[in-house]
C-alpha cells in the first residue's frame, strides 16, 4: 500500500490519452499560438511543439515540456516518442495533444510516417519532462503589443525544468528624485526588496503589484512604472514556491528579449 504514491511520481509514469496533428507549410509550429510566443513558438525545440487542451491551464501550462508517444500500433510507434513544448491551445477528438506535423512524424518508426498520418488520431501516452535549453537562461521578452511608456506586456522564454510561472509582479515605488537616480544606476536594487513593502534608507517606499495575465503566457500592465522595471515571478516546481527576480532596462523596446540570471530547474 505504501508504494502506490511513489509509483505515481515515478519517472516512467505515463498518462493515457490521444493525440492528433495540425498541418503547416513547413511542418513546424505556428506564430499565432494561444500562448503568445510568436516566432519562438514556431521554431522552439526544432518545431516539435503542441497545442494542448486540459494541460493548458489558462496559460499556466504554456512552455511546459512533455514526452508523448503513440500506442496505437507498436509496429509504427517508437518507444521513445517525441519531446514537445506547449505553445498553443487546442481541442481535437477527445485528444490532449494536437502536435505539429514535425512532432507527430517523430513518433513513427523510420519509413512508417505515412501509415501513422493515415490514422489521423492515435492512442497516446504522455508524461511531463524537464525542458532543457543549453546556453540559455530565462529571457523576458517585451511583447510586440507594448508601447513605452504607456503599456507593457511581457512573456518569458526558455522556461527550463518542470516549473510553472504562476504570476508576475511588478515593483511600484514612491520615491524622491535622489532615490530615483540611485535606483536607475543600481539596477540590482530590486533583488533586495522584501515581499510586500520596503523602505530604502528612508527614501523609497512601494509595493509589489500583480500584473494581469492577458492571454496565454503574456502578462501586461497599463501605465507601468517609469525607469527600470523590477519584476518578481511566482514559480512553482517540485520543491515548492520560489520568487526569482529580474530587471529590464528603462528604455525597454517592444519585440526585444532581455537576458536574466534566472535558471529554472
């Protein structure tokens, strides 16, 4: 009896499901996926991407990685299957995964892809696996919809590990001019802010304000703070809740992705 909970978290535990595919001119993902990744969502993981239904979780599931393998015909389906990144929302014929053409083909043994495509919808099983992006830490991309200084929308790229980004907070401060100059020069300031309200040598006061999840993995805020933007992410993984922080420069620009020191596990 005591072994059953452990089995549920075994690295070999797969969930039974169904999978299908969608067509595209190049077999890769789509730039218009519901997660809001744009071009990143088309090319990430060599185009092995998927739209999901129950695993979408109102956008929290965006960026997660899954190993998916078909089970309909062992003469066609490989044991390894394919590793995909969630970039879109989609509901098919009682399916959990709508795979890119490239990802669906990767589930087939050599020379059997046409037979797999002929099924249209196949029995499948899946498990969540860590995302791995060698040479990359989290990037904060300012979404193309943004307009400095009136409107800020962001999305996180290269979300490694098996972590979920539950929410994003932005630091709003009430400061005098001397403290404002100091904050602009010392961007590491944001890493030392307490969770709720803090003061900085008696000159700076403020609070964390939660950004809105606009759609998918995109978070936004009208009239964001001026100057460098201090961000705090609520991240959940197997170890619990973490609050990594990052800064984007005061002259942020729409469409630009900014590097951070955040490495999720």
